[in-house]
């Protein structure tokens, strides 16, 4: 069975500071990994995904994530936070084609950006 | 290209009633998945449909059901509503292939409140 753990349900950063959101997964097979963002009263928007190509994945809005198999991690970073980054972020895993498109999500991390 | 649409956006029902939610996927997408989002349980997978067939099912009681039509539109139904069914129900559509890891595009969700 797959599972995803996001460390920290809330993160507060200053505008211009580094954003680091942690995600660890467990999967019995090489996974597909995703980061989604959710703004208030909206659905989820894909930031980036890892599908066994490059281990450093660049996404939209200046975000990137690094897949580390030895650490079973897929942490999300952004060098400089912007006020518009205030949202909830979800890490998700999809195991393999047998699982279809089923995503297993972490608990989410809500990001607050201070001016 | 139009995104995933969900109707209605908001719904208020009373315990014991039933409800039907609708989802129209992005044109050309044949896979539709449903997720339930609550503050306590987070994002949980309900089921996935592809070519009018349920491909995958989450761990929900039989009161939760769904179907997909030949035009890929999908509905989910919840019978005998309970207070705990109050949630944001998200629909996601995806292209389908032999491998997994396809990006899922989420709709804005239907906010169901059970009184």
C-alpha cells in the first residue's frame, strides 16, 4: 500500500524567503509523484510531477522538487516566496499503471506568506 | 480548451436524502476520478471511471456510487446521506494510456453540506 507523509501542516515564511515543503512516500514499486496546489475555494492545480525521468523536476511558478529514492522523499522548494504563494500544497503518489490514475495524497501543508 | 466543470457548485441536503453530483471532463479525456476532501480525513479517492467502466474504487461504503456516460461525463451518487458526508467533492479528468502517471486536471468541486 502506498502512503504519503507531509511534515508540517502549516508553514510560515517571509516574502522573499525560501519555501521548503517536505514530502516522504512509501511505495512498493517505483512511484509517480506529484505536487498540487489548492487556492481557497478552488480545485487542485498541478505544480509538477516526477515520472522517472530527471530527478530534479521544475514546475510552474518557480517551484521545483527533487526525487531522492534513497530517502523516499520528494521535497518541494521555491527560492523566493511571493505573497501569491499563500495556499495549501499537497504531495501525491500514484504507484503504477495497475493503480490507474488513483492518487494517494498527503495531509497537505498550508503556507502563509508574511510581508 | 474548457476545463473540468462540476455542477452544482454548492448543495445543501438533510440526513437521509440522496444526492447526485455531475462532472464534465476536458474534451478528449476519457478517465474521470472522484475525490472527497474533508478537514479531518483530507483528500480521499472515491473511484475512477474509464470508458464507462469503474476501473478503481476507494474504501467507501456502498452508499457512494458513480457512473460514466459514453461522452465521458460522470455522475456520482450518495444515498442515505449522513452528517459525515459533508465535504468538498472533487472531480478530475485525465488522458488514459497503458502507463500511469498521467496528469489529472481537477474541477472546482461541489461543496456538499448535510444538515
